[in-house]
């Protein structure tokens, strides 16, 4: 389901990442919440630790690129406050 939901956003962002940088931010949130959900599920015994291996390539590997891009987008828009307010 998540792939279906995120696919249009990633496609739009790939066409013009600067104009759609807020979609990249939403993608980053997804890439951060996935590992948080996994840690919770593993901690409570709902998932075995081995399931976390997929997070390395599916989520964690992308964090530096997403964070660098969003940081630059925020700087170019005049700062975090302006960026987060939609500027």
C-alpha cells in the first residue's frame, strides 16, 4: 500500500525536485518512521530482528541524501520556518 501511495509523489519529485521538495520531505518522514516502527515492533516481540535487515537499503541508506537535499531546500527558501510554512 505504501508503495502505491508514495509512487506518485516520488515521480513528481523526480521530475522537478526543487519545485516539489516538500514531497521529498514527506518521503523522508516515511523513511524515518519505518525504522521507528520496526524498532518498536522488534522491542515488543512482534517482529524478529532479522526483519530489520531490509531497513538498511530501503530506508537508512537514503537518509543522508534526503536530509542534505531538504537542508539545502530550507536554506534556499529562507530558513526552516519559511520552508516548513510552505515557502
